[in-house]
């Protein structure tokens, strides 16, 4: 049943929107009895109509149910077709007597002679002659719609003028009733204020308590949800890195806490090879790559075939729509032609459009296309001549051949023999690969074949694959294999195959890089990346070891894009891999390789390098202590000038100490020899001979074991316990303090970051010390006064790897993987943490001290990476792995401001001698994770994993 309206307001929005709104609100409230919601019901399109595609029927229904029409006259209304249509409808059905005119803008003049409005009047055409005599109108041209205008007494008079005819009540009576109702409301309000005042104190107290309880509940719920997201991210990490990263970002956006930061960092650094994921809206069933490595063609489960650029954020482009998912995809070298195979037809897409080529039943995965895209071929499942070649532009059959691998009808065979893979080496040749690893080339013009080759076939025991271009044949044992073998299909000639090591089980797919240097193998455990070697020169080249790529499950197919990049199709989209990367967001700078020397047929690996970043983070100084070589390379600023490798002469005494940055431009190295500052060095390098005396009459010179720069001076601690203070600008000696007090001298020392404390450690590791049971002792002194701030000792023979200050905590790490945390000053209570495995030991002399990390953390180096610990709780937080292939390389770590981790690898060749820079700030990790994941969680994924509520702040997307 239609609603009844007391009045209908007709107006033009462009000129009278504010007036219409004010009139509606005013008429509904004017002289309103206090028990009623409205005095009258007024229809106005913006307030009374819901979204309705049938606009005029809805307006007509409002007109039909209204008793009066209020018409706001403006020039815009006079020219409005809709206003004129409303007025015409009203005049035709209800007459002009119930029309109330309100002049909002313009002029209004009545001509008695003609009995109509003048031509200059701002009225709609249907109203010009609608009245039999001059009507009365309300002049509201003074009204502007603001608060002051609504409070103007003239507006109340206008409301009374309009309400009286609508409500059928005298104007004076309405004004009086409005005053009565206003007074009644004021009395009720005063009574309510008195009543509510008594409850105010109680309600305020109750509200405060309720708000606090509510806030506590909300905080607890938020924390619980954040922990749930972080836990779900960690759980997804081994199988789906994309989901893990997105969940971790959502958890961090929900609440910034140690748990969510840990999950964010853990997922961001988990897989160095993974560059990014291109999420698609349907499962992938087949892929093909374009020769330039810039595009991947993907066949989806719903039959669509899309082209996806390999750059982050590329938008998929539809190439084909098929009735079912393609079984095989191929792309021309330039990507302009795409071939998709269905069981009984080929579908081709190019610049001319799409076309279907009927073929009849095919063998699975047998379709091929030439590099130009002009020729396509398939192996039919039946027939005497099953090898068929088509012209892709016209769809016509251009050649048909018998299968040279099928035996004659009377030949005895132990198994079926046939061609099941095809490739085009060029436009005129078709390469055939049989199911028993034989292969040959077929000349399309003559039908002649070029010699048959066979390699390593073992029936039902091996999985094999061909590269998309037909240039390699790959094979691996189905289960329990320890390698992949690959044969270039150009002149095999009895040469041994390329081999790629790796433990495999239930092999699903194999791929090899165009240059044959890398192999990817998909099996039941995920994806394995392995170097490929051919023996001879190939085996002597550096190659990363075989390594599992975590975070990938449900791999459908894998192909190489270039020699170092690849793509894997998984259920959720395309995963792009960079097999030379150190991780997304990580930049690298080359270092000088540090070779292994040889002495009397024995390798002597004495590499022991120390690193230090300049205060502005622009450059990194690297000192090879065993050789006295210093190099300075760009770090955060690629334009920062590098310094040539500089040889530093330190005689035959202890190895030099450093590097220590005096300012952004000058780096210092010190040693024990006499002589003072060394002249003639390159600008930006300072080298001081300290003239440190021997610690004992029969000992070598004391070694410099710690240094600190600040306030225009440099503090140098020596192994004999002495402390030198020197002028930073000149190296001039200002003071010497302290005295030797350790049984065998201090082998390790470290200043606190502010230079207030000096920690000195006597490792007591000589044979005499061990025989005598001398303990390992630690002493922390206050530099200014020499007062002892902390002391501790360990049993004789304890192997200490290094010491480091992390805020007000001194970390003493040991070779067995444990570390002791001591508070300074104090040191009475010692807390122990322990990492998995032992310190980095590569056979070199590389020192592996702990490193102070961001946010109150400390990092302990291990064989395979850096384990971070929360100093406050002593609990492990995040493990930062080294890239595959770098586990055995000596290395050193440092953190620089901005939560940036610097790792220097001291390899013996250009591939393993480099510095990597990894930002670890939370917002950097969020950006890296979102870019890597390639989108945001879908509603279905969120509902399945953690529920449907999004984070309070935007995650990825």
C-alpha cells in the first residue's frame, strides 16, 4: 500500500536544494505535538526515494499520494523538464488550487488582462496559464539556507504560511500552537535535565569502567588476532610463501608486536630465490615462455589463456578463450603467436585473430610450434601417418609423415615404441623424441631423417622431459635418484651428459636453462635448484650447491626464462625466480676476492676480514687482517666513491686492528709497530703505528685489540691492558693509562658504543694456561675512572668466538653456539642463549663475533646464517639465512642505522666475494613482502585461513 504524503516538494536541484531541504525539515517540525515524530509528512526525492531504476513511476506515486504541491520557483526550475512534467501531472489530475508557490529566485508577475503569468516570470510552461485568477505566493528570495537564515523569524512566518493550508488550520492558531509546544518541550527538557543529572555521576563512572573494559577486550582481541595471523604465516611458510608473506603483513598491520615483527621478517627473508608472485584468479594448468624471457603465457583451468609480463605488478592480458583448459601451450619467439592444444584441436592466436584447427585425437603434450609461429605440429593417437604439420595462418595441413620410431607390424617388441614429443629446431626441421629416449630430426621438405640417438633409457624407472625448444633432453630416476642428467640434442656423439646433483623423490617436472648451467626439478618435496656441470672446465667453475626453494607447493610446471631466471606455475599463479639473487630488496657490491694461499703442498686459508660502515652508511671499509689489505666500497649510496685496495705495512707484529671510521670520509687502521702516522696513503685512509711495548720480556709486541672514535679523540686498547688516547685528526698521543693485569694478556676487547665502558677478555687458551687450568676471565672497566663495572669467568678451555655490546648488555659468544648475556654495569647475573649448530667455521681464520642488531636484538653467526635473539627475553626471534652457495664462505656481519643488515662474504672468486645490504625495517619488509606476493589475500583465502575480518589498517593491495 502506497504511503500518504501531506505535501510534495517540486524543485530543481541546481537552484533550490538547500531551500527544499530546509522547508522539508521545518514543515515536519513546525508546531509538532511532542509525542509525534512529524507534524506532517513531506515528499522530497532525495529523502523519500530509495535507489530505483524506474525514476518517474516512483515520483508519480509520490505525486498521487500527496495532498498539496509545494513548487519552488527558480530559473532552473522554469527550464527543468522534470519539474514541468511534475506540475503538468498535478494540474491535469488535481488542479492548480492545491499548488503552493514559493519564489526562491527570479521574478513573478501576473497579467490581469490575459489571466496568466507574464513571459518574464520564472514559472514552468505548464503553470503559465494554470490558474484562473492571480494566486498568492511566498517570497523566499532572501533565504540563503544557512543557520542564521533558518533562525530568522521570517522563516518561521513562512513555515506558518505553508503549514496552514496543508494542515487546514488557521495561520495564527498554528503560530500559537508552535509556541505552546516549544514551551512544553522546554519544561520537559528541564525536568529531564534534573532527572538525568542525578544519574550523570553514576553513568559517568559506569561508562569509564565500561570503556576501559571494552578497550581491554578489544586490545586482547586485537592481540589474539595478530598472533593468530603471525602463527598462520609461520605455518604456511614451508608450502606457500605468498600466503605466508600476506598473512605476516596483515598480522603486523593488526598489531605491531614482537610476534608479528618476527613473522614479518621470517617470511620476508625465507627464500632468496623468489622474486615475486603473479597471482591469477584461476588455477594454472600449463605455461609457455617467450624467447626474450619477458613474457609467460599461462593456460588457466577455466579455458582462458593469458600473457603475463615478468616484471612485478604486470597485468595479465587475455590471448585466448577455450572451451576447456589447454593441455599444451607454445609461444613464438616474439610472443606474437600463441598455440594452445586441446585433445582434438589446436587453437592459434595472433594479430589476425584466433582460429581453431581440427586435428583429431592427439597424444598429450605432443604439440609444437616453430619459432616464427608459422608452423605447428602434433602427434596423433592413431593412424598410419600420425605426424602432422599445419600452417598456423590458414589452418591447412601442409605435411603428414609416418612415425619412424614405430616398429613394423611383424617386429617383436617388449614395449610400445612411438614418438611422443615434438620440437622445431628451425622452420624446415621437426625434431622427434620417442618414449624410450631416442631422438632424430625430420626434414619437412624431403621426409628424410637424421641419425637416431638413444640415451640412458630404463623402462618405467625414469622420468624424462624435453626443453620447450627441443634443445635438451632431461632424465631422472623416478624415486631415490641423486642427480638429473641432460643431453644437448645437437650431436650427442657419445659425450657424457650434463649432470645436476640433488636428492629427488617422485619427480614431476624437469627444466634446464638455455645455457645448460642450471636445472630445476619439481618433485614430491617441492622445487630443487641445482647447478649443472659437464666435467672438464665446467666442473672447475663456481656453482651454487643444490638447494631446495621453500614456500612452493602444488607445482604444475616449471620453465626457464633466461639462464638465471625461471617461472614455476602453482595453483595460485606464477612464481618468478631469480637463481642469482640474495633476496628481494637486497643490493650487492663486489669485493676483491680473497684467495687461499699454499705452503709446502698444504692449503693455508688465513682469511680474516673485519668490516665497518661509515657513519652516514654510504661506504663500507673491509680490512683483510691476514694480509694488511684495506678496500672501501659503496654501500647505501651507489655514487659514493670507492677506494682502491691499499696494502698496509705492519711489519712482523700482530695483525692490524680496524677499520675504524673517524668521520664519513676517513677510515683508520692501527697496528703495534713504532713510527706514528704513516704518510703517503690515499686520501681517506689513515694508518697509525702505535709503538705498543711488549706485554712481557719474552713476548711479541702487545696487540691493539679495540678502538673507539669520538669527541675528536681515538681510544685504543692494547692486549697488555693499557689504554691510549690520541688526537683523531693527527694521531698524536695524548695520554696512556691502565696497566697489564691479565695472566696472559687480553686477546679480545670491545668498547661500548658511547665509549664509556671497555670490556677486556683473557681467553687463556695457551697450552700452559690449559695445563694450569687458568679460567677465561672478563673484566669491564669504566674508561673515565678505571673502575671495574663487571667481572665474570668461565672454565679453562672455554672457546670464545667474540664479544659485543648491545645497548647495556655485553654479549659473549662461544664456538659451541651458546652466548652469555651480562648487564653493564653489574654483571652479577649471566643469562645464556644457544643457537642451533656452531659458529661459522669454514677452515679459515675468519672471526665470528656477535653483532648488535636493531630493536634490542643481538645476532649470533651460524654456519648457514645469522640467528637473532631478543636480549630482553633471551629468546630466538628470526633466522636470516645466507643465500644458497654461500654457506661455506667466511663472512662478517654488521648493522647500520635504519635497521639495515650488511653481510660481507670473503670468497675466493668474483661470484662469492661481495657485500649484500638487506633492509630489515618493518615498513621495508612490508613493501618487499607485498611486492613479492603480488597482491593481497582474497576473501576466500582469508576466510579459509584466519576468518573473514580484514586488518584494521590496509595490508597488501
